[in-house]
C-alpha cells in the first residue's frame, strides 16, 4: 500500500533517476509528518490483526507473498536496474537471496520465537519456566539504495515473520523498488501489513519520530547517528546496519587464484557499492608479488560501462563520486601508488577499478568507507599483523580469510560481525547466520534466529508446579529455609578456587 491515498497525499513529489542515462524513472510523492503518522496508524491496526494470527497462518501468507515476488521477479529486477544502474544478473542475484531469506524467516519464526520451556534451576526447581518472543508492534524500516531489495528485506521479512507490521522508507534513489514490494504485499495480505512511505531524508526523520516500536536503519554511519539521536527522544529502540571497510586476508598457504577471484569480485561487484565489499587486502609477504600480479591482471577484465552485459555499472549516488576521488587522491598524496587506474579512473557517472599499494594505514583510503571499485593491497609479515591491521578499523562489518590450513584460527581473531573463509560475502546468503556489525558498522542483527528476535521482546512466564521445598519469596520465610539456601548455594557454587 503506498501513500498515494488522496486524503493524505502531498502536492510535492520527487523523481527517481536512471544513473546510466540521467532519465527520469518515475515520480513519487514526498511523505510529510502527517502522511507518515497516517501510515503508522494504519500499520497499528494491521499489526493487531497480523500478530493475532498463528505462526502457521503467517507462514502461509508470507509464503504466498514469496511466491508472488518469485513469479514476478523480472519486474522487480527491472525497476532495480533502472533505479541503480546495476547489471541485470546482479539485480536477479539480489532478488533471489532476498526471496530465500523471506522463506527462511517465514519457516523458522515459530520454532525460534514460540513459547518454549527453559530450565528453572535447582533453587527454583518447583517452577515451570517458559519464554516466548512477542512482536513489538510497528517497525519503521529505513533502507539504502545500494542493495535496495536484499538489505531492507533483511529487516522487513524478519519483522513480518515475527508478527510485526512494517512501514518502509526506501532510499530516495530507489523508491520504486519499495513501492513494488509494498504493492505486491498488499495484494497478498489484503491488509496494510507492509506499507511504503516515499520521500527524502526528512521522511525518514519523520518515521523516527512517529512512535513506531523500533526503527531498523540501514545506511551510512553518519545518518545512523542522526537516526539514533531522533529515536532517543521517544526511547524508540534502533537497529543500525551501517557502513564498512572490510578486509580480505591472504595467508601464505592460500589458493592465490581463489583469493584473487574473491578480491576482484568483492571489491568491484556492484561498482564497489557494497557495505560488506572488500576495500582493504592484507597479503602475506611470501605470496604478495604473485597475488598483486594476478589481481591486476584479473581486474583489468572489469570495466564499468553503459553496456547491458557490463560486469559493473555506474555509481548510483552522484555525491559518492567526489568521495571516491578524494580517497584515491589522498592515498597517492600520503605516499601510496596506483598500480591500476588512478584519479583519472573517476568519471562523471562511471568509475573504473583502481588498485592502490603502499598506502599508509592512516590514509583516508584505508580508514574511511570509499564505496567505489577500489582496493588497497598491503604486504604483511605475518597473520598477526594482518589481524591487527584488520581489527584497527573503526568499522567492523564483514571480512574474508583465504588460507588452506589456518582459516578458522585467523577468522576467530577478527573483531567483526561476519567472516567468510575461502570466499567473499558468502555469509550474507546463509539465512541462518546473523548479519550485522560492531563499532561504527552499527549494532543489532538481521537474518537468522537473532534477526527474528531483533523485532521482538521476550515474555518470561514461570508457573509454580508444586509447593517449594524452600519458601523464599514470602515474609513467612524461616531461618531454617535461609540456612538451607546458604548450604545449597555453597554446594552449587562454592567450589571455584581463587587464582
Ligand atoms: P544514507 O545514510 O545516506 O541513507 C540511508 C537511508 O536513510 C535513506 O533512506 C535516507 O533517505 C535515510 N535518511 C537520510 N537522512 C535521514 C534522517 N535524518 N533520518 C532518517 N532517515 C534518513 O545511506 P545510503 O542510502 O547512501 O546507503 C549507503 C550506506 O549504507 C553505506 O554506508 C553502506 O555501507 C551502508 N549499508 C550498510 C549495510 C549493512 O547491512 N550494514 C547494507 C547496505 C548499505 P534518502 O535516501 O531519501 O536521503
């Protein structure tokens, strides 16, 4: 359901633009505070109905929506392609992964969230303890443009499966994708369980202040801080999925060709506009020269062009072009070298891949999110050094490790939300794995059981099943009971020795 209801629509609108051609894709209304409030009010009524259904009933409806999205996926991919400029194959891959997540969330919500027994412990042995995870109510989802289906669906699918209604504010660059998702959902659900409010940053800000029960934000760290500040005023909880500066580590025993393949795709897919894209590469000195020669050769095969069969397309958000250029310039000014491309690789709409070496770790090309088809490649003497440099970033979203024998050992030392061993970004496609960051990459999780629980609150119930051996929670408590409690606690917990 869109906000084009004539009673609430505003006269102001904005256009989404095809970044390949500069042509207008479509015009959309700008939702102001009143329209956002109206959508949230409709969502509240829908949430009452939706949360009253059983898990099985919601699963049935979510699977029906999944079927609809799957059968019409070509339409969705076409809108995404027009709004972002990404290649058709990439748009289809993104849709396929989002559909798989929707299926997982629908299929697992009952098991993960439904009331289940937990141990009550010896002190409270007479109690039957259970916990259930209940929907929060209405979730405001604010999404980015770079993966305009996959990323917000990580919140939308899991929030819906947990029994919430959703009001979704898509990026101003990709509103059509959001409208399409909400319209297909409305056809299947028959109730405004998923609505979209289109607009600019102010529409997102209005959603933060609208009294929703949680805001799930995906976007830049800077906007994430503004979202958190706005939500703090009403104690609205937030999930922040923010930027990254992901590292790929290559150990001396790695399959270098596989590491090169991962680095080339991880850094350049979607023209580098990937939150968990590879931006830094740390390579063991014993395989550094081999890796660098191969990575340059393979990256030369990737060109950003307007052709329909190009591997990578344009930079979707025009203002990002200056940031990419600034990082390449800083890398070189700080003493680094461009071994493929350079400042001249940055055009008006398209940026060609750039490989930088010998860039100091203090340069903005290493410390800030570039969000373009660039990578820094740095030689390290050991995996200790690679781990230390990876962990030195203020960002901590994903990471990759290439090693035949030591992958797990290295991965376990990384301070990040996710790690792919002998692959890149593969964790995003495993629905049962939680996805999210640490530090400036945000907090909270989408995907997996944690992603379902993120949109719930725990309701604990304990029920007395027999009279207690020790009556403790009563003014009738006896000295004998206190003495016995002391003995029990000593027996249970008194054995740990001081070290
Ligand atoms: P932005 O932070 O610019 O925008 C994100 C969303 O927030 C947009 O819908 C935007 O609306 C909205 N917004 C802007 N201002 C406000 C405000 N004051 N209050 C509430 N909402 C507001 O990010 P981008 O869209 O440029 O996305 C790219 C960023 O997203 C990168 O940093 C990337 O790393 C990150 N990202 C993180 C992911 C993760 O899972 N960790 C996944 C994908 C991307 P509008 O567009 O209309 O301005």
